[in-house]
C-alpha cells in the first residue's frame, strides 16, 4: 500500500460522524474499553466494534489487549501526516498560534488524570535495523537530539539516558524488564534521583515486521503526574519521527523540530 492509499483509508474513516465521535471520546479519555465507549455514545457493542475495526485499519486507533480486556488508544500519527502534507506548508504560523490557544483552553478543562500514552509509526526498514537503532548507544546519539541510551539490554540491567555522549551525565534511568530481540523491549523510566527499586513509569517497544516495513508501537504506562505526561506526550512523537528519518534517509531531524517539541 502506497502513501496515498493510506491517506484514502484515513479520509474514509474520518468521513463517518460516529467514528469521529469515537475519536473525540478517546481524545478526552484515552484507553477506553469497548463497553466504556458504548456507554459514552449510546450505541450497541457490535456497531461500536465495527467502527473501531475501521479506525484500527486506518491506523487512527491502536488496540492494546490486557488479558481479556481490549483498550483503544488514539493514534495521532496519520492526522499529523495529513497536516504535514496538506496544511503545514500553507499557513504554519497562524495555524500554530490557533492550535496553542485551543490547547490552553482545553487544558483548563482537562481532568487530573494521566492515561497511558500509545504511539504507532511505520518505518521502511528491517526489524533488525529498527531494533539495532533502539539499542545501539551510538545510533541513539544520532536521532535522540544528541542524547544516548546506554545499556547492555539484559533483563535486570540498568538503562541510562545520557547527555551528549555515552558517558555523559544522566537525569533519566531505568531497569530492563523484558528484552526479546528484535520484537519487544520493556524498561522502566524514571528520574535518576529516584532509586531503581522504587516503581517508575514503564516504556514498551513492540516491533512487528511486514513486507519491508516495521510497525513500531511505543506504549508508556504508569505515568505519575501531569509534568511527566506532558513531557512524554510532546517528546515521543519527535523522537520517533527522528528515528524514522534516521533509518529511512540517514539524515538527522532538523534542530528546529526539537525546539518546536520543547516549546
């Protein structure tokens, strides 16, 4: 499927008002079960499930299963792609200003809750290349805004996020919980001032290869506070865009993109 075919699926999914209502429901409260979504829009479970399946096919929603429970998460990547292709080049300053005003207004009404963060991207590379980029410290320096992730990625090992070099100072660290190369990596993620024997948030990377493309899903759970949620919600999309650029072109994401992500 080429890029335009994927856009066709996104536009078709967004054309239905019920599916837009489901996306709005997940924007307000991400990670809902099918039952919660049914109650919120007063619709039969079978109908909601059919609409969700179409949103999943368009990559607008990601489903995470935990035991028998199925939770749906909004995936903004296709909408970001639409913005980059058809909107951003036309009137970036005015649209960004309007978006900032809207975000502040919505933030004032946002309840104090910190849902799991789920982000999906597709990278034209082998699954081994994506795994290597995630776990090679030198590679992380190239796409993670000049920072390095250092670990031997054995279960129980320490993981550190270092400034500027492999032996630079670290303000974030964690412990490797799962390592199943090249398909799954799980580690904790917490301030370096917090001992590793205390609970931290958890980052999971799931890699699924298909016909020269890797579906990379990043799930960040157990977020402790608003500052952490806001930081990772703004940071992960930029990191993953930089990873995709690095693997597909060999280039680095422009510094301006990092400045926008931390503005």
